[in-house]
C-alpha cells in the first residue's frame, strides 16, 4: 500500500511537545483562511505556547527505591525522570490536552518514563508496579484524543508511563499464511517500511498513522482510511501477546476457532486497562500493484448517503471512501489545494470546491488498491453507480490532491490554536436507517451548545467508513475559544453524546472510550456489560494499577 520511498518521505521525526508533528512541518494560517474566519465571526487572538521551561510539573512521587527497582529491570538508562520526558508523556493530543499543555499545565505528567526492551521486562515491571501500587500508563504514540492517557490515580500515588518504543521489531513473517509478528511499539511508517521490504502491507493507515503504534491500533480498535478494502485493525488481528500483572497471555492459535468466546476481543479496545499488548500477529497482504484516487461531486449530503448505501449493499465498497457534507466541502477540508501546506485548507478550496459551493454539492473521494485488473474493474463498477445516481466527476487531480493532504488535519489544528481558535473532532457510527437522524442530531447539538456560548461555531462532517449495514460520521468543529474553551467544549461534547445515544449511534467508532466517553458507556453496553468489564479488570489487574479510570472504574 505504501512504498518504502513514501515512508521515508512521510515518516515522522520528533514532534513538538506542544502539538502534532515536527516543527519543520508547521506553517502559519494563510491570509485567505484568516479572511474566512473573519467573515464567519470567529475572532483571531494569537496565542503562542509557553516555553518549555515555563511548563508546570507536579513533584515526582516515585520513591528512590521504586525507581531503582525499575532500573534493575529495564536498565538505568531506560528510566527517564527528566522534565522534558515527563512533559512529552503528559496526556494525549486532543485539543483540550494541548490547550492545557500550551498554557503550561502538565499536572497529569508521569513521575518517570520507563522503556522496557521486551515482553519479559514489561511483565516484570507490571508485577513490581502491582506490588508497590504504582499506576502504569501504557504509552505508544501518545495520540489519544479521548483522555486515554490521563488516569484517575489515587492521591499521592506514583505513576509511570510505560513507553513501548523499544518493542519495535518485525518478527516472523509467514508469507504462506499471510501473517506477520509486529512489535507493539512499531509506529505506522516503520511498520510499513519493514513490511514493504517483504513486498507486504497491513493496509492500515489512520489519520494518526505518523505517530500511532501497532499496540495502540489494537488497544483502541483503530480504523484506517482504507478500511473498505482492508478492514478495521481489529479485523487484521490474528494473535496477541499480552503482559498483565498476574502473568502472560497469548491468544490466537488458528484462523478460526469454536473454543469458547474469542478472548482476543477482551484485549482489542481495552486501552491498556486489562494488560499491555507487547506483540500483534496481523494479517498482511501483498503490496498493491495499482492504486488510484478519484474525486466526485454529488448534489447534496443526503444523496451521497443514499449512493454510499447502494455501494455497500452491492458489495462495491471502494478501498477508500470519504463523503464530505456541504459545510466541509465549502470549508475546503474535503480537498486541500494541491500546493497547500498543512494550514492552507480552510477557506482556500480549489475551483472545484468553489463550484460545488455554488451548486450546493458535496465532495466525494473514492480510492482503489490491488491488482491492475481488479482496480480498473471496481473503479468502473462504482463509477457506474455514482453516475447513475447524479454524481459528476471532478478533474483528474481531485483524488491525488486529497491523498497528498490526508495527514494534514492535525497541523491545521495547531495553526488554528496559534491564533486562539478552537478546533476539535468527534466521531460516531450508526445504521443506514438512522444515519440521517444521527447526523442531524449531533450536528444540531454541537452547533446549539457552542452558539449559546457565543462562539460562532462551524460544524463540518464526513463519512469515511462504510459497512453493509451502516457507516461512520466524523465531525470537525471550528469556533472561537471564548473565556473557557475547555468548559465550552465539554458542554458541547456532552450535548453531542446525549444526541448520539438518543439517535441510537455508538459513542465512539474508532477513537475509543478513554475518560471522555465513559459517561455514556453504560448506555451503550448496559450495566451488566460494565460489570463484566469490571470483573475482567479485577481478574487481570487485581491491584488496579493499569491505566486506572480508563475504560472502566
């Protein structure tokens, strides 16, 4: 799916501590985007992050004896208590996380960062932490946007971040079976590069791909942009190796089994609350011989939903499929201009975007990967459905433009934060029959809550994952920060959460539960379901040291 050359070009370097990605990739918002913000009534208030030396850290609570015991397990050079290491492992990368960090608040920082080398060191560390009642936060790429890295530890309880970066090896590659053993600490680009050397791919490229890890993909049930062709990450998982405070656990002995419930499902989506995933055995496929992306315009979002439902029902899902609503299309996020840097999307759409706006259209991207003949055939079949349903083709650059800009949204968010503008996302999914009401309810809840706070919100949405029975909805919100941006967003997200439950959607499609979605978890899985998760937690983590308060209390 991704060539080695592309991995080298896209591959991440050390990110800035206050945002996403390396400093070299950050650019100011262009004048056109500033003008659009002014027309929308969203005030610009330049707000730079504080200097690293001004970040406020809590006193370390890890006793010297415990620190020495950890060092005896992983080596003294792999227990880091320096301020910068603690700051870099503080919280995730949601907008509220970054607002606090940019203001100098690192109150949730761990006392130390521990970097084990292998499964046995993770296991020994968890046993020590359980005995000493040290909270442990498994840390992959640090890309959580739902409070998944801010546990509810007890007062004065020491806490360490368990950074899995050293578990980054590609193990056995079984070409005959189509599987590969992947270290949990492998970041997306490195995993892609190592597999590409064998002519293979996972086909899993989510928005967070640059920094997220294999273990994180599994622990959060990640869904990549090519889910229509490769499936969600949980569809790719064949086996798991997990370290828990009470011992090792290896799951997945065959491609299918009737030996009771599939216990892999307890770890997929468990967010480090039940154990630490140290290795994933995943299904892999040959690198595609052909890959194309195409751009379309459909008359309106409702028509687009009907067309996508038709494709899904006919088993004609493209490998990649993204339908933007009218607002996202007009805003330019549907198709960043081909020459744009990371912050150039909003308000600087191409001629096609302008034409869509004039005609009230919505932008649709379709992508296909695989053998030459298969790609040509699927593209032609999908085109037939779209054209018959009133869609029109955009110019040949529309699809490739989207592909080149598909990792730019987090950089755009940082550019907006630099101007004192709030930008955040949330996602859900629902059945086709309820999707229109789910879309209207969540969009109305977000707009209503933020408008009542006087923040002039712009609420955008797209569909990016199709299923035979339904689809996902991914909302992006841009608005003024106001006097209490975190409080305003929490109120808006609470309103959206209530709207999701009322419309029968899921509280999260691929961002996971963390702490932010926990208030609605019982509404989704029932009180009995929550009790089951708590029973699993008590069995695997009796001292409650693993990511306490995340997923379940």
